[in-house]
């Protein structure tokens, strides 16, 4: 009986360890999926000129960036990840402090550049992603955004110039 209990206990601990390991392996994918989902909703709200909805989604994006341990616990390439995380945090802080839709639009490129780096470094296979570019955004310097469709829906000018831009490349 004692051997039986010890065996069951060992089996239980083994299964708990395997489950914890699987959760850890999947947590980074879940984190990136959440970021991409909130980013897309944020970007689409900008396309629709919906400031309140854009604020809601950038707030959710910000919470994920700030609270997810995966963003804060990179052991390999520690310096590279710290730099990337710091840039993402700065971009998110600028966005969440925005008082109007133009300020939100101005914050989009910084977030986009860091999210593109994350997708390129970590891979993402949940859906197709495209880097798109508007040459007129950012006072004529141009700016990028991510999309799940090759069809252009410009978040920098919203309904005024919704089709301005082009697809630069697919990523993932």
C-alpha cells in the first residue's frame, strides 16, 4: 500500500511538472497572440477614426506588455531583450498618455516596429501578417503598420485616406 501511494504521488508530481513545462512553453506564444490581437483591434480602431475604442485596445496591449513575465524574464540574449522591452514600454507609455486620436496615431509606428521585431524573432503562425507602409504618414517621412490582410486600411489617416499605402512584406 505504501509503495502504491508513493508511486501515485510520483506520477502526480511528474504530470504536474510536465503540465507546468507545457504551460511555460506555450505562454510566450499566448503572450504574442494577445499582443497581436490587441494591436490589430487598436490599429483597426484608428482606421475607423474611433478614439475611444483605440484607447481601450492600447490600454489592454499596455497591460499585457507590462504584466507578462515572458517580456521580463529573457535569459538568453538578455541585453537585446531588455533593449527591445524598454523601447516597447516607451512606445506604449506614449500611446496610453495620448489625449486625442492624432497622438495615438503618432504612437503607432514605435509600437509597430517593436512588435515586428518580436514576430520576426519569435515567429508567429496563428495568421498571416503583413508589414504595410504609408509614405505620407509621419509628416511625409512615412510609417509602417501591421495588418492581417494585404488589403490596405491606413491607420495613420483613417477614413480620410484609407487606401493610402502598400504592402512591404509578409512576415511570420
